[in-house]
C-alpha cells in the first residue's frame, strides 16, 4: 500500500465490523479482526494491536499486525528509543498522534529511526481501556504525513471502543473454555487413577505416580495416557 485516501465510514460499516469482532472465535482471531478493521475503516496502511499488562522489550504474547516484519522493526525502534507513541498511549491511557515524523518533537529518537528504517510517516496510537484499566494498545501507521486528521482519529477512537469490548469478551470465552478443558482432563486423570487403583491395589498417590512415570518414559502428555487408559483399558507403559 502506498498511502491511503479519504475513506468516510458509515454507521453500517462500524456495525458490521463490531458484529464481526464479537463473533470472532477467540482472542487471536479478534485481534486480527481489529487490525483488518483499522486498515479498512480509519483507514491506514498498517495497524498493530497488543493486549498486555505491561509493555516491554519482549513482544506481547497476544498481538497482531498486518505486517509482522514491520511490526518487529517498529518494536525494536521503540525499545531502542526508550519511548514511542504506543508506549505513551499505553502508559498514560491517552491518544497520541504524530502527524509528521519528519517534524516530530516529542519522540525525536523514535522518529529519526522510523524515518531511516521504515516507510512510516505518520502514527496514531490509542490505548485500549476497559473498566478504567488499560489492557492494551492499538497503533496505526501511514506512509503519508498528516494521514490521521480529526475525522480519522474519531473513527479510530470508535474502533478502539468496539475493539476492547470484543477483546475482553473473547478473553472471557477463552478462559471459560480453558477451564472446561482443565476440568475434563482432571476427570479423565481421576478415572484412570481409579482403574489403576482397583486393578493393582494402589493408593491414589501410587496410581498417579504410575501415570506420571509412563508419561515421562514415553514422552507423552499425562492426560493423553489417562484418556487412552480410560477409553481402551490399556496403554503403552501401563
């Protein structure tokens, strides 16, 4: 992409995007949807979003962008510079705009490195705030200076509001599914221990040790060995 043009977004577009974000199956698909939405409705050339408790040298585990190579370069630039629009937006929970990196005063080391190492010329970073807590940051990038005028910033703010609600809903859903899976594994392991206790007259600790030893000896997950034992009555190593 070589620069974006005026792209007024209708309420219908935002409504459609909001529905897509809420219906995305999990946190990572939701983050991908946020990035795609930003490029389409703000618009911008590149977008990146990260969900984290703290920004640091290590990339956030929950993050997405539409150009992973550029995202790595920008992340390195931010760490080396010690500050960036994204870092300030996250730490101070406010929107940060850099209309023209060639004439940037607040982030001089960052701007100089960005101009030297990327095609980015303007940046807009927005905090993702949920119930008074900053849970992430969304940064938008363009190849042209002054890409993010007042209307573009307003669209980005609306997108950020939709995004944080969808992200938190997805995180809650993922947590519930992970808990359900953990409970299922726990029940399966308990059933397998019961089989071993009855079959070999073992104590609970002895049955669990037998499962653990089989897991280590055969380099398989303990839960998988337990599931096979419950389903078939036998498994390798037991």
